[in-house]
């Protein structure tokens, strides 16, 4: 009997020890080893938060598992943000947050050793913020240095990756944001092709002069904000100086008076130059534009480049997409089409930047 009791006690100790090991160590969201890329608000020093689509963090750790503690603003009590998770070289996968406070198992059952995880916000400004409480793993490690190349993509719903991903919920089903996938949008795809960091500065429905859907803001008004949808916190442009800035606006403006639109575009381009004195500014046509709108954008953008050249700014470029991409929801590009758009843009940027 004593041997049986001793055996049971030892077994219990081993089980408790195993469970304790699985619990791991908690590291707060502001830990120096958690690497953020994007417009992040650090005003709450322990819980960094961000609104923009495409903001991402990287975690390097040793062990077999990792969990993420993350808060979701849950606007109106029902808007749930989506994340894209990529573990090592495994295919990325998409999840939806379910509550205001979430504990997400990012990976488990991994081989012992070092691992890297990328967590990317798939939904956009108007889906509310997410707040990083921290991560739990065996041991958090110092991250690898960020890529030297830096890209920024300015635009509307296309750049957000909105209405592109029907892998779980089909078009016209669920909520309007259920098909968002910023990680698979053309910007991050292009950046990964070029081994570069990325920022997405994009809002669905936004325009240069005129936004759609009763939206009260236009891009020049909100570009300098951390939250372009509503927030008043200014972004510090010194924190991220991209090598290339692409501008993909005009889809929501539609065909406009050419003089007015070109003037507004030049004014915005000059403001970008004040923020980014050394960046290549690349002006894009809309990938989902009709033939009429594309022809107008070609005229507008060509005039903008010429105007900037006359004022002494020759560090610009222009790219007009080969065809219309509209197989996603509501005439937007699909995930597969974003890959094609990214391939087009990658080829162009490799050439002009000599990368």
C-alpha cells in the first residue's frame, strides 16, 4: 500500500511539473523582444495597440508552444477583428478574435528549439483596435534584425485587402469585414517578395478628393494620424522612413475634373515629400478600375509626374496595372488576384530600385 501511495504521489508530481512546464513564462506586450512594425500607439506603456490593417509583430522564442493574450475593441459589441498567423515556414492561417479579452494558441506541439511567429492584423482601422497584452512561451528570444528595405502602401479598400478572402465566409454572408485579409493583400505580398518591411496606410472607401459611402474624411486629412479613421493622435514619421511609397487612390473619387484632381494629387504628393524626403514616390492606377477610370487615372498621374518634375522632384515613378482585377467580393481583387498584382508591382519595383 505504501508503495502504491508513493507511486501515486510521484505520478502527481510529474503531472504537475509537466503542466507547469506547459504554462511557460508570460512576457508583457511592451517587452523589448516583441518586434512591432506599423503605426502602433504606445501611450499605454504595457499594452501597445493599433488600428491599421497590416500592422504586424514578430516573436522569436524557444520551446514547443506559444500563446497570445490580446484584447479586441469589439466596436458596437459585435465587430471582431481578424488576425493572420504565420509560424516558421508553415503556411499562414487566419483566425477571428471572439471576445474583448482573448487567449490565442498561436502554436503548440512544435519541435524543441527556436521558432518565429508573425501576427498580422487582417482587418482595418474601422474595425477597431487590438491591444497586445503579452505572449506566453518557454523563453522569449531577441528577434532577428528587421529587413533593411522599407515600403509603404497608401490606398483604399484594395490596399487594405478588403473583400478578398472567401476561404471561410462567402461574399454577401456574415459581416462586411469577414473577407478582409491584409496579410495577403498586394502590399505585404510585394514586400515579402522583396524581403522588405511594410506599412499599410489605407482606409476602405477613402479618396483623394471624394470618398464613397458617406465617408466624411479624405486621405490628405488623416494621413498623419495613427488611427486614420477617427483618432487624433499624430504619427511620428521619423519612426519609419520608407525607401518606396506607393499611392493607389482614385477608385472612390471616380472620374473628376482633371485640373482639380491633378492639383489635389500634386498637393498630396508634396506633403508626402515633406514627410519622406528621400523616398521614391510611385503613383499607381487602381487595380479594379473600369476602362474609363483607368484611362482617366493614366492622364491624371502622368500630369502629376510632369508637374512634380517641373518643380524639381524627379524621384517619382508611375505604374499602370495590366488589367482589371475584380474577382473578389463587390468587384474587389481576390486573394489570388492580389498575388498577381503583387507580382506586377514586384517586377516594376525591382527594375526602378535596382533591387
